[in-house]
């Protein structure tokens, strides 16, 4: 349950004209019997079946499907899908939407972590916080064309699952369907009642992270891991992966890859980065100030106007590799990736920013004196000017 990858939403499509009305009705009936919250609609010549695989009703769960905290075993999902989509139409069914989620118990209120995550500086994503009367959520969008008004096909969502559950069900008590581990029991503490096999969701700090993948271009990482020769995500491909007990593993890999690339980009220490890139002590202090500031935009804008864009690019690239001095970040990073076998490399973050061939460009440019006239020509507030002087002018007096 905790830290497990959950397939939280699935949309399957097939061409309406290629399937008889009788088969369509049979498929819809079986799907809604197994997933009562499922919807089946006709749109643009396609039949769209949308449901939450975590909310399966079967002989082992009974008639209660009130939450999506526990994912069903892969063999049971495969059986449900085969029952809902007869063999005659199965080959023509493809996946168009997937939501992947994971839940984590954290030490502090969930809103503290959302506040920390909303301050992560990344030029490739835009963040929006949404407040309600019970909690705050963070949405991170990734759109290649920032001027496009189209709905982004990639979104990460962070929110308080405990608060969301209590509001949705008007009760904090969540009865579990599947067994949980000793580790999970320990993490849940006194919120877990072993007699009723339930959790008091008002007593837990549970952060949910949800990745929404929409349409083929964002589903490609899943497709290529399952079949490198495939050009679309078919139901047959999904069933084969479920039969091999490999689908959830692939979803986890994609989920963590996106988190590493766009959110948890920092994975190294300041000392190691300084040693690896031959940074002087003064330069290390400059990087430390940049990390503490947490926002590179004013430095980037100013230095770009002054002709030092490449130097700022290098600095920002290196700063993103350095783990911030944040207990919240370290705790969450450890919780998510502690059992992850993926090795962090430079390539993990290469899509975020352009790199420059000279890794010491910041040092060399910092030794060039920027005139007071140039600085004075910019409309700078006190904090920006102080930051500029600390990070760029102080570097003139190098102690290397």
C-alpha cells in the first residue's frame, strides 16, 4: 500500500463501428459490474471506457469499493479486464489515459511538503497551488510549447490524501481490502486498528503523488518498456504484461523517472559538485547562496542582459544537482527512492537545461569586473542587488 504504485485511472478506447451493439452492451455491463464507478461514453466514433482499476469489486473484496489506497494483484486485474472486454474486440482496444499514484506517510503536515515542492525552481514546468477548505494541492504541468493554450498532456499532482478521504467519505475510517506489511503497520502507528483492519485517516500525514499521462506522446515511456517495436498501447500489450507480473514494475519505473527528471533533480552534495567542477571556496559560497535563495530567475535575467547567459546556464545546471539543505526534501527523497535501483546520472536531468562545454565557466566569468554603471542601469530591488553582489562581484576576489 504505502509506496506501492497504484493504477488510479485508466481509459480504454475502441472504434464503435467495428463492434456490434450487442458486444458493446455486454462489455459495458461487465465493466460496470466489476468497477461500479466506471463510465462508458461514445465520442468521435470511439467508445471510451474510463474507470479506476484500484476500485475493483470481486469475490475477494466483496461489494465495498470505497477507496483507491490499495492496488489489486496483477492477475486479478487481468481477469477483470478479460471479463469486461470480450476476445472479439480485445485487439482493437487501446489505452489513451493513465493516472499512476503513490502514497507516503510523512513526519510533518502534508502542506509543509507541498510548500517546499512549490518552491523548486525548474524552467520546464509550471506550478499551481489550489487551496480548499480542508487542504492545499500542488499541480505541476509540463508543456513543450509554453504559448500553447492546449491542455497539457503531462501533470504531476501532490495532495493530502488523508484530508481528501475524510472529505469525500464524511468519515475518517478507511477499511482496508488487502493485507498490509509489518513495515506499513509501524508507519501507520496508532492510526491503524488491527481488529477492524482499518485506518483512521484523520490521524495520518499521507502525501499522495499522482502522475497523469494523456495521449500517446506521454504514454510512450510505458509503451517502449513493454514493447520497443509497438507504436501504440494496446489492451493486449497490457494483458501480456499483467500475465508476466511486469506491468506494475514498468509503471513504477516511469513514475519515478518523471519525479527524478522534473521534481527531485537534486541528488548530489555541494562538496562533491565543487570538487568535481574545480570550484573555488568563494564559488562554493556563491552556490550555497543560490541554493538558499531558491529562485534563480532574477540572477538569470540580469546576467543574460549583461552578456553572461552561458555562465548562468552552467551555474543553474550545477545548482540543480545539489541537494538543498532541507529536511523535508531529504525525507521525501529517501521515502520515494530508497528502494529504487535506478542510478542517477547527468543524463537524468539533461532535458531540463542546455549544457555548456566549459564546466568552470562561472568561475572564469566571475573574474571579469562588471561595471557599477551596468548594474545601476537595471531596476533592482535591495534583495536582488545584494544577491548579485554576493554571487557575482565577490567572485572577483578569488581565493583559489
